[in-house]
């Protein structure tokens, strides 16, 4: 169906993608599959129209998330979360749908090895993994759920103590206020999908954390990595490389973390969902054919 899909997309006047590479792939496919004439960011459709194909990386309502995270009850919930976890020196946080594309197996494996080796001290570090249930009627997703349950159980039995697991696993959905409290509390946000068009969790963390003392570990295969270049970038297929970056994110001095976090938070503060919509709609207005 690839020709039909490309032909269908060319019915639009402007086709938006999350990253520049995806827009270029679309232009290349239009040329190879349909023989269309193309330029850097346009395709001439069969009916003669010029169709734009560009990257519009989607973002979040940054101000809304920041305001939510600054509410006194959210700040108190973040404080309580640290207390409930035994006030560890470092809290790592992952927030994902329970989906095999999110790299959960690889991430949990990396943490297990770090706790086993002592590179992360189980007396001082806790990893919270929120996994929102997804497609539970599909066998592949049930297997993933069972695998993650088993892996985390083994890690906690080896490295945790009675009543103090080193991996706090939460297979549930949470309202935005509770997630904002987790973002505030987390010292290191871990976003390591095997492939992701964008991943807004990374941006939500940066909007909610509230200071420059945090750290973001981000998969190079997430679309967000093209914008958030100061994150601790990882290849989630490379377990040793991911472990190295997780330890760096936890142990780098405050000055280094701030040097990384400031531009990340500035990016999310300036490239908001409003700016995304404005850019796309302005380009659409320019791309639309005018009546003669």
C-alpha cells in the first residue's frame, strides 16, 4: 500500500513530520515511488500542486505544566514521595506506556546490572518505573508485562531490602498532578525508547522539575533527541553504554548538570505547543493555493 499512502498524503497542501529526517524520507519516497519532481522541502503532486513537507516537532503546554508543578500540593506530594522512598540520594524515574517500543526490558536490565555491580548503591538510589497498562488483550503486551514483573522481582530480591525495594514498579495510570510530583522529585529522568517519533515525557520532566539540578537520560532514537541535544544521550541497544550514562547522570557535579539542564529547560520553555501550532498554521496558510 505504500504508493497509495504516499499518494494520499500528497492530497494535503502541507505534510508535517516530527523530525527533518522523516520529512526527507517522504520526499525521497515521493520521487522514487511516484516519479514526482521534488526539491529540498516540496513535492510537485500529479495535479500540479506544490506540497510542502517539513519538520514540526510537537511540544507541550509548557506554562501549564510549570504552573501545575509549582502548586503547593504538588510540591508537598514530591516531598512526601522522597520520604516514602526513604529519602534516597538519587531518584531515577521512567514514565512510559507498557509497550515493547519503549525499551523497558533493556532499561530494567541495565538498572539490575548497576545495582548488582554496586555502580549504583542500593542504599542510596531508587528507580521508579511507571508503566501505564496498554493493549492488555494482545499476547505480546501480556508477555512484556510478565517479563518486566519477573525482572523487577529478581532485582529487588537481590539488591533490595525488606520494605525498601530498589526498583519501585507502578503498573498503573496516574493523573497529571501525580506525575508532576514525580517529575519534581526525580533527580534523573530516564527516557530510553527503542524508537519514538518524539516522546513528550522528556519535555514534561523539563517543564516540571523546577530547577537546573536534574538530569535527562534520553535515547538517541527518540525524536526529542534532535532538539534536546544536551541530554545524556544513549543507544538503548548498548547496555554498557546506557549504564555508563546512567551513572554519569547520577554522579556528575552540580555545575555540569546545570550546564546541561539550562539549555534543555530553555528549549522547552521557548518551543511550546503554541509555537508549534503557529508555525504549522502559518506555513499552511502560505502553502494553500490561492484563487486566481
